[in-house]
C-alpha cells in the first residue's frame, strides 16, 4: 500500500518542485517588471473644497491644497518637448490651459479632444485654445459622450514619455469638490494603449 503511494509520488516530485520554483520566479519577475516603471497616484477629495479660494488666486496653502495638485499636473505637462495629446471630457482649469498654450507656443505639437457638449458649454475656454492655434476636436454626434480623461506626451522618446489617466476632469469642481483620482506612469505598454485609442478618436472626431 505505502509502496504504491510512494511510487505515485516520486514521478510527480519534479513537476511539483518545478511548479513551486516557477510560481516564485513569476512572482519575483512581476515585482521586477513593476519596479522598472514609475507609478504615482493622486487622490482628490471634497476636503479640498476649502482651497477653492487658493485656486482662484493660484496660490497654494500647503501640499494638501488643490492648487498644489493642479500646479503639479500643469508643471508636469510643461516638460513635454515633442508632442502632447489630451482626451479630456471637461477642460476648464486655467493653469492647465496655460500649460497647453505655453507648449504650443514653444513648438510642441498639442492635440486636444473634448466632449462636444462640454466644449460648447464652456465655449470660451475651448475657443481660447483654438484662437491660439491649438487643434481641438470633438465627437461628431451630440448623442455620444466623450468621457475619457487622459493625457500623454513625448511618446517619440521612451525615456521622456509620461501618461496620466483617471476619473478627474481638469476643472475647478473636479479638483476641489469631488472624490477623484489620477495615476501617473511612464509604462510604455499603457502609453501605447492610450495612443491607439487617441489616434482612433482623432480620426473619428471633427475640429471644434
Ligand atoms: Zn489651499
């Protein structure tokens, strides 16, 4: 009886050992892969509603201030050297608009896709970008909603490219009165996936 059990176990031993080693290796390899990339999360909450006044004045009261977060995003965008592509359902924040204009004036190829309804609702802001020569597009149909919120830049140079995406619209409301999040990364797979969807939308949308 015991002999039969042992005879069954012995041939299976290398397989079990290989399974254990593989499991540990894959686990290790996965951590290594994550470690190669930059990942950063920013969370926004209703607690920042007190910082609306700071946002109007563009002065940060602390690192927990909404202005601090907005300027962080705006400054990060200003690093772009070649191109910046943004899909933003609602885009009204002054610091972000200023960064887009700054980049365009410095020869960076800036392309923006906004939601048609929101772009017309905040026509003054979208027109400001358009008047500066920035290409702004919206979906052709009023029945559809362009709900994406992401931005990537410098895909031309893997060492420089960055992406941020999440639930946040770049608006005063978004950074001070909602629970929202953004993830920043230089993960090339993620950036390429966003590039695919951006280019496809760019073909399907029309100029504002
Ligand atoms: Zn503040």
